[in-house]
C-alpha cells in the first residue's frame, strides 16, 4: 500500500491493517510460541548419544537459544535464558568439544562468542581462541573424500552441514579481533567446500561426495533438505558478522541470494520443505529442522534488505505458519528428522534439539517482521524522481564573474530536444560553482570582490534568487589566464614570482605570499563559512588552473610543507562548509599529465593526509582517460562511502578531441555516457554540467542521463517502514521502530568533520495545524551508513515528558541538530511519497495521548 497525499486518519488506519494482512502474526503471538518451545526443550533435555552439552546437536540449539535469550531480555526483561546458557558454558569451562579439527566440535563456540559479547569475560573466549589459533596456524591438508572410518577426512569441511558448524565461528572471531587471518582461513576453506560440493546446475549442495551420481526414486539427484538448510543458515550467520563494504562479503551475499532463490521455489504447498528437496513425494512427511533454518535464512534476508520482500514474504509466512503448526499443546516441536546424513522418514512425534534451535532462530527473525497490535505499521514508498535540494548531492553548474550579461537568461531557457521545450538550469542543478581569480575576490588589500565587484555580485545574486547554493575555487596561478590571478598588492609587498606570457604567479612557498593569502582566506571564511549559503569550498587552488599540478616552487623540497600549509589553512577557517580537493597522480608535483602509466609516488600519501583532515574528493575530468586514468580509479576506491566524491566531466565541445581517447568515443553523447559510467563506478555524490556549450551538451546530447542522475546518483533517503504507537500515556516510555534506505549510489556524508553528524532522524507530534508540538531525536541514527541495498533499522525508545492529553499526528523528518531546539527543524529532504507539512515533516498516522 502507498501513502498517498491528502490521507485521512481512516486511510492511515487502512494502510496499517493492509500491512498487517501481509504479515499475519503479531509480536505477542510469535513471542509466546517461542517461549513455549524454548521452555519445553529446557524442561525436556535429550541425554541420548550425540547430546553431550558440547555436541553439535546442542550447538545448533544454542544458536537459536542465544537469539531468543537476547530478545527475551531486551524486550521482556527476562534473563533466565541467558542464565541457562551461561551455566552450560561455565560447567564445561567454555571449551569446544573434543576433536581438534572436526567442524561439529566447534559449533558451540558460536554461542560462546555471543555470550562473551554480553558478559565481557575473557575466560569465555580464551578456549575458542586457543582452538582456532591452532587450526589456522596448522591447517589440515586432508582429502575431501569423506569416510567416517578415517578421521583425516573429517578434518576439513567435507560435508555440507559443516558450513553451518564452523564458518560462523571464524567470522565472529574476525569481527571480535579484527584479525584477517580468521577471515582468510574461513574464506579459503569455504570456497574449497563450495567448489567440491555445490552443483552449479541445480544450485544446491550435495551432502558429501557419496551422493554424487545418486538418484532419487523419481530420477532426480539427491539433495538433502536439512543439509542445504544448514548451509543457508550458516550463510546468514556469516553475513551478520561481515561488515558492509568488506571485499569478501560480496561472495557470500551472491551465494546466499542464489541459494535462497532456489530454495524458495522448492517449498511445498503445506509450507514445509521435506527431507528430499527434489523428490518430496518419496518423503511426504514435513521436516521442521530444514524448514526452520530455511525460514530463518529467508526472513533474515528480507530483514537485511538482501531479498525482495514482495518475492519472499509469501514463502516466509507460509513457512512460519507450518512451523507453528508442528508445535503441540505442550510446546514440543515435532516432525524433526533424527540424526542422519540423507533424506529419511519423519513422524509427528519425532523431535530433536537442533530442530528447536532452528525454530527459535527463525522466530527471532519473524519477530522483527511481526506487528505490535497496539501500533501502526506504516509502509512508505520511495519517490525516485523529484529533484531534491540536499547538500552534497545532485548536479552542479559553474561560472565566473566574466559570463555574458544574458547568462541567467540563457540558463533559464535551455532547449531540450527530447522534451521539445525549454527548461531552467535551477530545476536540475542546485549549486553554482564559481571558479575565479584571487584578484577578483581581493583586488586590493582589505578590499573584497563580494562587496565591490558588480559582475561577481550579479552572478552570485542570480544563483541565490533561483534557490541555488554557492561553491568556490580561488585560483592564484596566472598561467593560461587572460589576467593575473594573484592581486598586485601581493607582489608589491615583495612576494617572489615567476612569469608566463608576461603574467606573474607567486611561488607558493614564499612567506609573503602565504601571509597575504592566509589573511584573505580568513576574510573569505568570515563571509562564506555558512552551510546555508555554500555547498563546498575547493580548498587548494594552487598550481595550473588551481588543480594542484604543474607546480613551481622556490625550492621543490618545500612541496609537502606547502601542501600541509594550504590544507591546514582551509581546515582552520572552513569549519562548517565541506572542503574538497582535486585528486590525481601529480598532487603538488611539478609535472602535468605525462601518460596514464606515470605518477608521482607521493601523491597518494598527500591526498590521504588531506582526507584524514576532513577533505572530500573531486576530480576535473571524469570520462577522459588521459586525465582520469587507472591511478585515479584505484585511488578513490578505499575512500568510497568514507568521503563524498564529486565529478566534473571533460571539456570536450571546444577542446580535447575525444575521438583520440582510449575509450573509443565517437560522439559527444559517447563521452557523456563515459562520464556517467565513471561516476557510477566511483559512487559520486555530485556531477558537474561545467559551463556554456558543455552544459548545453548535457541537455542536447544526453538528457536521459541528466534525469537518471537525479533519480539514481548522490543520495536519496527514505524510510520504507515505520512502526509507531496508536495510543500512549503521557510520561511513559514508548518504542518506535524505523527502517531507512538510500536509493542513490552515493552516500549522505554526515561523517565528515564539517557536518559532524548534524543530521539525524527525529519524530514529532503535530497538532491540528501541522505544527510541531513535541519532537524526539533518535541520536543513534548515523545517515552515513545508509548505503544502497542495505536497509538500516533502529529501535527508538523516547520518554513522553510533559505531553498533554489529546490527539496528535505522528511525523518524521531528517533534522538539522544545529538549528531550532536540535530536533524540530528539517535539514534534509526525504525521498518518499506521502503528505508533507510546509516545514518538511512527513506525516504518518494519528495517535492518542491519554
């Protein structure tokens, strides 16, 4: 269901009911069923063979039980399940089981690590570290041809369920220690097992090599339900440990999605998966240990944003209903296949501890989806097209003070052949980037162009009149310029300089130049260190065209000192406005572009130091391989999603013959496509139309890309679901659950020091006039981690201090915490379809305060 504009209270209620119909179970129901099953199992321990405290059977139980223990304690203040688990670990001295290499015998360490995270006691973790340290340092070279009479063949992960037993332990240890040796060991062993046991035609795992070539009664290959369920559950456990953006994670995500897609199509009409995946008719009985772990993995995939909700929710719902139907009145879970290695018959009264572990793991993921019956579950749909005004996102156009008198007239009437009409530049670009000389800004000592230069003032005012922000680059080098870029008073004071075509440029390591420039930057910042007015400052400006290359010094040894001086100067004065620096292979060096294979070895180190000081990254020639080559592509990769990247394309209409480019461009449109694709690769936040005919080329030759960047580039943030109370008591503590997405390929850089996490999620209670009466800031929200494809969920528990009784409307906004009371002024646009107040709050649903 969509939240439409002009929604009434009744319409909001209808939406909540519609979503509840999609998720036909409440949190209360899910919680009660999990508690019943957990309590039965604890009261009825299995003491048969292979049920030692440390055996794999109980290890699988503990995986689900620790999830349930966490939920029970956090949601219902019930710590008894944690206490039960703790007693088991303590009486066994936190040791893994006996066999050194055997994957089964380290399964319990998954839960021990989770208990270590809770209790922070070193004795809990030490035995697992000792075991894994030995294994990692002495890896087995055993064969993959498993034979139960030969222990050497059990030292590696030679059966598919081993991928549940061991890999999560190493993933957890990598996360705890940040030591890549655990990750590398897991990755090497996992891939070896995959290559040996995974059938790439069926997209399923054989249990072990004995089943290669075997057939079921219907002639299909033999793929064991529980074995594949354990693989999938193990993948879910591993993915919860590997950080987003980790290089190795992509492999496990791809395999997880591939296996989930295959498994979803093998579910039976009754909601269960059976012992044989491809021949359920031969084993018609339900099988809940496989069904439990399949539901767990699929539900995790939806909750984590890895699987499409519309495709997988029907499977998950049917599977959870089947699982709950298998629980009898006492809480005993039935239909669990006994210990084995292949499909076997199952009956209703059969149960096993690992089936309970699977049930509890699934239930905890289902609980996250379930609806609180005393709350509104609101589904929100994204707006992918509307142009937004968010900072450091979207299109830029640039100019200087020497543009023609009809500059704005032309830019208010840009003809677009595809539309057959004209458009305004300000409907596409929200930033005017002014690149001009220091002498323009500061023609005489103490005199500033923003006060005195009528042309400059006119260009700036034209941008402000159109609701655009400003950005600046101050150029000091006069080479390739019509006029001297540095004001004459600097040379008159004795600054040393070099000449080119009769025009002077100062040496950047000259102390008089540095003194005068520092004084100007201080005044510049007093005027423009204003984030409401200015988008970014290009904080370098030295070298040819202000691009930090082809530098000349009094002494070339001063290169690094100059770099540090100029970057420190901008950081000191521009504390509220983002700073950017042009990144390329000749940073501060004396060379121009000299072939893609050539670079200065110090460029990376200097750029890294600027980024660490808080600079963001910009490049002036995306799409043109001579300038934006492999060095630049490689350099930016580690900084993606850590610093915003800004794109400017090549100057191709009147210069730079693009048909000579190694990319093989034949038309201007080809170049625009190349720029756009380079931008996708670098996950850029902003793209630049440049100026004049370059700008017109975008609208004439590549208008669809202009629109695509608005909808796909930069960042576009929205909550896809929010759960808020329908009734509340003044003075009580409430819970709000909200999940956020980023539609853009860039990111919202709240992590840069100039922003310092100033944008946060806030919820408000609106009165009948849509005014914010009470507002609540969720300070745990970090917008910089909202990456496309990775929804981020929060549980927020504010207290309703002093709220008067009455009826209000819930609303949400991305607020600027530096304004208003810190939680009541919208800072960023939300990319959602819905009803917004005039002050930018997205209305959600009505609530009654008693």
